[in-house]
């Protein structure tokens, strides 16, 4: 009897421990998680042509215990995500890009949607938002070059204007009675903010009026000013620009602290991307011993981003045959690593960054089956 009791005590302890593990498991509500992901890298950074954000949403409420990271969401990767009990898949490339006309079992992308919904798994894609982010894919790719300074090739603009409206109109008013009339009219136009200040123009005291307004309000203000030739002749119209965001944008132009040979740069890139082979096109007049000081890079397909950029080397995943010919004719070396090979390694860094950003509230798992569909044989 005594030995039997002794065996029961550890069993009871194990049950209590199991209960504690289950009840203390961290999770986040899907909406809260999406908000945190947007804080990490705003979807407003994404290109206008892209399809980013939450692509598949299970019926609410939906909580996320396991966040599953992959570069491409294939059927093989989906099977892995389901086996690992993922609640949300973060797929860098959007598995849904063009509109789906039906959701059937006929095509692999439709099957992904069906399986996600049947198993209550959300699908989220950041794509070019992570390309542009200061701590994103292109920043990670630049780390393989060695010590360097870098800046975006195509800087991103802030999502909003620094002030209300898209245009600024400035004009001068000479007399007090005119000022009262003008202020009364412009303040009656919607979507207009008005400021005024004293100015001395041609040795004459005047009041300078400055309006910030929308495109629609601009036409109304101009119509009013055109009725008064004296006001209209002193009018300046400025188109406001959204401010550029620091270290945010597509591609990176990297200047090495110390020049290295092309052969050395090739080995650095192979090591960083964990590749045994890559593709190289030598620029006209260049050799493996040619010095590399400036590198223009773009993860994925970089032709449109790199076009016309002055550099010793272009680094990207893929470029068209004719774009490579054009670059090499300018003496620019080109290294191609296949599309997703220039992106996938970032996911490991992303896993670490999101653990900190999300305060370890969810488990973050990297796909083990995700891989580039092309290999050198």
C-alpha cells in the first residue's frame, strides 16, 4: 500500500504541471497582433501595385498562439503549418495576388484558401512593406556586403502630408477692407486652413494670406482670386509633397568602407545567403580582381529598382536577359542569386525581431520546407 501511494504522488504532480502549462500559454487576439505587426513595419510602406495585409481571415474571434513564418506559401508549406498547429501564417510573398474568381479544389492557390479556412488559419502578407522598412529585407541583404553605409534607392514618402491639404496658395492684400472681404470668402470654402502675417513688399505694408487646401478647394479659391486681378497677380500656388521617410524605401545603394575585389564580394554574398552557387555577369572590361566600392541591391526581382543606378555591382535575385546586357555594357557587374534566395534568410532575423516586438506573447516558428523552386544541378 505504501509503495502504491508513493507512485501516485508524482503522477498528481505531473497533472498539475500540465495544467499550469496550458493555462499560462501566451496568445494574442488576431486584431491586436495585426496592429502590432503594422507598428513593426507599416503596410503604408508597400508599393501601390502590391497586395499586402490580412488575406485570409477566420471568423472572429480568432486568437493566435503560433505565428508561422514562410517566404512562399506552397501546398507543402501549408501542410507543415497545419501539422505545427499554426493560427496565423505570415507569408512574405502574397499567395493571393490576382483576384480569385472562384474558390474550388481545381487550383493550388484556391486549395490554400480552402485549407486555411477549414482549419481556422489566417494568412497575412507584408511583401514590399518589408522590402522598404528600415529593418527589412533589403537592409538584411546589405549586411552580407561587409561594413558599409547605405540609403534607399527609391525613398518612401510618408502616408500623409505634413499639413492639411495638398496645395498651398499665398497672395497679398493691401487694404483692411479688402482683407476682411477676402478672409470672409476663403473661410467659407470647405477644406481650407488660413493663416495671415504682415509683410513689406515694394516699401508697402501688406498682409500676406497663406491657405492650405485640397485639390477641390484650390479650384474654388483660384476662381475667387481671378475675379480680382490685383490679388490674382500676386498669387503663388505650391503643390505640397509628402515628406521622405528616413532609411525607408526600395532597394539600397551601399558604399563599402573599404573596397574589395569582386572575387571577395562573391564569397561574402555566398556565405551570407548560404549558397554554393550564384550567377555572375562581368561588366565590360571587368575581371574577378576588379575593385568593388559601390553596390546597388534589391531583393527579389530588381530590374526596375536598379535601372540607371551608378554602381560597381548590381546584386539581386533575378533580372531579364536584356537588362543584364544593358548593365554589363555600362561596366557594371551583375550577381543573380535566384528570386527568393535573396529574401528567405531575412526570416530568421524577423523571427528574433518579432519575438522582442511582440513581447514573446506568441510562439514564432520558421518553415523548414520553404525553399526556392530553382536550384543549380
